[in-house]
C-alpha cells in the first residue's frame, strides 16, 4: 500500500477529526481521492463521508447489485 506524505496525513487527520471517523478511514479517503480511484467498502458511514469529500465510493451491497445486473465486469 502506498504511504501518504506529511501534508496528506495532516489532511487525513483533519478529516478524521471533523467527521469523527478513524484516522485509517480518513487516510483511505485521502489516498483514493489522490489516485482518482473508487472506494468500495462495507461501511455505509465511510461511503457518505467519502462522497462528501468528492470521492467516488460504493458500499458492498451497491457493488453486488451492479455486478448482478451485468453493468460491471
């Protein structure tokens, strides 16, 4: 896993504190945003926080539904 720079760790700390989530979850949000990737998790609160910070995020249920409909391969 890639590590975050000091500036990104500071941002993750602020996100964790303001959103009342674990620092590791905030680091995932920051890293996912940096890499322009999609965050898939089973944590519905994390999905909401990630989306609020401009990150494309899906919960596992939504991902399974998309796969069942054949829209993701």
